[in-house]
């Protein structure tokens, strides 16, 4: 089923995020000046699309549990004409092979490769070292985790497949890198994204391996976290390090609606 893509607007820093199903208006609590190193101009609004769990062979076979409608969601991207696309992992089923990326993903979302900032998912790592993912995205995926600026916003792509990168716990390479990146960009509006959601009411359970990463983002007053993995849409109120609603917490969206078949939600998100 094709999931409509709509918008979130953070007016204080003019960031427009296009994801699935609902709209939200809020202000970034950590607004700062536009970084002079930002690769894009300071625009009246910055429009981005974000989703994960996207492409598989056999599109159009509506009776198949593995049906994907990556062409339909790619058409929504074309209509929105965003400045950037955040790919939230599991871009290509089943194994993230380079041949599948080239023959399937490339024919839909691949049209926007030059705008895409990806994050790896568990299906990418079914090819050892996520070799297909890194070969296909090339310079668009400079490392397992990286960051960049869009206007006044600082965006961080992280890797939630912790067993493949030496862990994500306190003191791990990724966690040390994240703390340094957050310190270097203190005071900016921050959006982080990865594949497996820290908090979720979907088919897959909370990604406890990302607990320290989440805690670091809460401590640094990040504004948003986006993830996929569960093939659903979930929107949460700002949450603290314990997953409790808190005005000083981080708001999370689960956006596994990029094209793959949809999952049920066990209970409404916060």
C-alpha cells in the first residue's frame, strides 16, 4: 500500500521534513546561527524526504508478503522535489547486493542518488561488510557514520548495526565519534538518523544497542531522531534517556514506509 508523504515544519530554523502520514509543527530548542561551512545556501525553507525499508524485486505482486512499491514512493519524492533525501536503512532487499541495488533501487529512488544521504540497515549487512551498499552509494556514504550541514541544521547519519562496527556502547568508536561531533556542533539544531529505532511499538522491539547513542543525543539537546526497520509510521513526543515524555527530550519518528510491505503497530506511540 502506498503511504502518503507529508510534512513537519520547524519554523524557528525553517526545516521542512517530509515523511509519512501526519504533520507536526514545533520549534528547535537549540537554534543557532547558520554554519558558514553549510554546503547549501540559507533558504527560506529546507525540504527533505526521509524513509527507510524501500526496494525489492517483484513490485506489483500485491499478493506477495515481500511486495514493495518503491516506484510509488519515488513518485512522491519527485512531486515534493526535496533538497535532500535521508535513506534510513534497508534500502534494498533482501541482501543489499550491488547487483540488486543497480537493477532495482537504481530504477526508483536511484534517480535521486545525488541528493541522498544514506544510513545502512541490517539487510545491507547480509552482504558481508555491507559491500553492496557502500559500492552503490559511493561518496554518498563516506563511512558507516558521518555528519553534514543543511542550512542551520546539523544532520548525523549513524549505524545501528552495532555488531558489524565494533559496537555502539559507551567508549565504542562510533560513540566516541558522536560525542566529539556533537561537541564540535554544540548549539546547532541537530537531527540524527539510523535504521533500528531506539523506541518503537512496532513488530521489532526497541533497539537497546542504541541506548548510549540516544542518551548522548538527549544530553546534547538534539531535536530529532529518525529511523526505520519497523515497516510503519510512528511519531513520539520528546523523550528522555529512559523513554519517558520530557520537554527536554528528543522527538523520534519511525518511518519504515519507503516501499516495503507494512507492519502492524502494537499500541499507539506516545
